[in-house]
C-alpha cells in the first residue's frame, strides 16, 4: 500500500494513504544501514510502501520511492551527517523578521542556496510589519529591491493585524510547501490561522536572548482545506550546508550564475582572480555587496575535505 509520510518522530512515522486513512508505522531495519548518510533515512513528504504485520494495527515501511527533491541541512546533533528536513516539495517558504527576533540576510541567503541546489522554488515572507519604524521600512526597501531583482518573491505580512495573510494563503493552494525559519518568526501562528482547531503551541521571543523559543519538536505535514499541504518544521538557529562544494556554490546565486561565464578562468572562485566578472559586478553594483559578502562567508564555511 502506498502512503505519504506526514510526521516523523525518529523511530515511528505517521503516514496517510490515498484514501485518507492514517497509520502509525515503524521503519524496516534495512533502511538504517543501506548507504544512508542522513540522520533520518525517511523524511516528512516521502512516498513509501507499507505492509501490515501480523498485528493488523501495526505496519512497517518496506520501500521508499525516489524523491523528486528535498531540503537538507547539517544535522544539529552530528556535523558529519546531514538531516533531511522534508521531501517532494513544490516550494519552500522562509519566514523572516526584521526584529523580535532579527533574521540576518546571511541566514536567508543560506536557505536560498539550499533551495536553489535542490531546485525548490523559494518565497521569503517578512512577518511582524506592525513593529516596523522608519529604520525597518527603509531597510525592507533595500531587501525587496535586492531579492526581487534576482527573481525571488517577497511577501510582507502582519499576523497580529491579519495583514497580507490572504495573499499568502493563495500562494499555498494545491502545492506542497515547506515552512521554515527561526523560532519566534510566526510559523506556528500562521498555521493556527489556517487550522485553528490544531492549537499549535506558540511562544513569545525569549526576553533574555532575543531569540525565539523552540516550540515545534518534529517536522509535520498538514492538509490544506483549499488543497495542497504545508510542512511545519522546528525553528532553525543555523542553516548548515551539506553536499555543496566550493566550486559549485556560485551556481546557486542566480545573479552570479548568469555572469560567471564571463570570468577569465573556468574554475574562478571570484575572490582575487584577475578578470573576474563577479568582482567586476560587485564594483559596478550589478551584484549587491551584501550578497557577495554572503557568498564569501558561505564559501569560507564549506569544508571540501568530504569531496
């Protein structure tokens, strides 16, 4: 019987078949040893085959079907392994905030690189616009110009004032969407607006640290009333990249990808090589300085010893 994984708690999985029947299943042992380098061999969004055991209420996952795509990150528990956040996505939606808590452009760029690498279209949602003063309003102008010129969609919302949420819901219709972001940026609050009956736990930003408190423990998928699915994920403090080497990184910056063909050297790293089209683009402001700094910071964080 074919089913889709809706929730993973590490050792048990909640899956749903095409008829809408839900099963609590476990994994067959072979998935834990057969060339699996991720901390979770099966992720939310995976399409799997399940079989009933002797106990009719118990079932096991016997097969995992090939993934269309997936989003992954460095495992928070083991930096030598990767953790698959979710699989078989139509788009990724990153919740961000300019204050309480502040989402850095570097974090956004890391998320966009991962989305580009696995060919998952990304949308950036800035919540808490009701908190913005003149400083934030000026900053968002730069951010919108920056990311929209590259081709990314920016959505501005206030969950507190219910501003912009209807437009956001329309973007989710009939699609499987990954919701991600730091804790405290409004993911669970947004889901509660769509599914008030779920009463998902939400928590204010921690007063002493300025960071959102973790409220979601495991990734979980929900069916949308209007069609489509959303996947809620635990709040992410850092977005560690895996399976991306230094020489391919620039390919996942769309504005660099179109220009790097004009570099003098095919293996140009866009740091201090002569006749580098990317550095020229930074100098003449066709490539944003903040994005170039993000590129250099990510480049410096990549350990190519694994390649």
